[in-house]
């Protein structure tokens, strides 16, 4: 099931196994669509939904803070490169090695990465959420052997972003309940 507009922003999920346990909830696939591209593993056992649900709830419950002004003015390609330098590359390509902690802090304060508690994006995907007043700029990309791949960028209004998250939580709960209690 897809909630939202995959050409802009949407959450896709499919439950393969539901659990009565409130920690795991279900097992299945979870894909985030940004600007017409999907990010996440397309396999029936890719995601433990307890973590995916917690991530979505975190986005809804914690106010999204305005993005650091240094990151706000960067292109999507430069953001993705800088992110890989700060967190993944042994030899950064765009910063000096002694700037790594300072650069990482730009992404962490305020935090602008999609909450990822269980590595839903084991395919190497990263989704950055950059907030500007009533608008969200989503920048998504794959870490393909420490190189940026499948880069996508999509602005969405904060209300649309939150509506998709709420609708996804509701749809997930309904589908999980129908799997747990078939009629």
C-alpha cells in the first residue's frame, strides 16, 4: 500500500507477518518515495515495523526545527556528498579529516536525517529532512560504495508531510489489525 504521492512524497508498506507484540508489530517492506524514487529494501522481511512506526511518530511528535543555515543553502548533490564525508568515508573528499566532527554536527543539531532505528534503509539509502518555516525539503540518495547515487530532491509543505505520516500510521494500524484478526 502506498500512502501519499510517490512523485512527491509517499510511504509504501506491505506487511508479511503481524505480531501481537507491541515492540515488533509486524515484519514487511517499508519504502519512502521522494521525488519519484523509492528508498528502502523491497523484501517481505526487510523491516521490523516497530522501529519504522517509532521513526514516524518521532517525526510527528518532535517539532521539526529550522535547518542549519549552512546546510540550507547547499545543493542536494553537495548535501549528499558532505553527509557521506561526515559519516561514512574513511578519506573525506570535500572536507579535511579534522573537520569531520564539526561537519557531522551540522547534520545533528538540529537532526535532519530520517529517524532510522533499525536500518530500514539497509540498501544504503539516506533521507535528509531540511525544514524552512512551513516547508520541508527532502533530499534522498543512496550510498553506493561511498558514492552518491539515485539522488532526489522534493520540497513539500509541512502540512502535507505531516498528513502523509499520520495517514500512513492509520493505514498501517488498520492493515496490521486485519492481519492479526482476519474476519
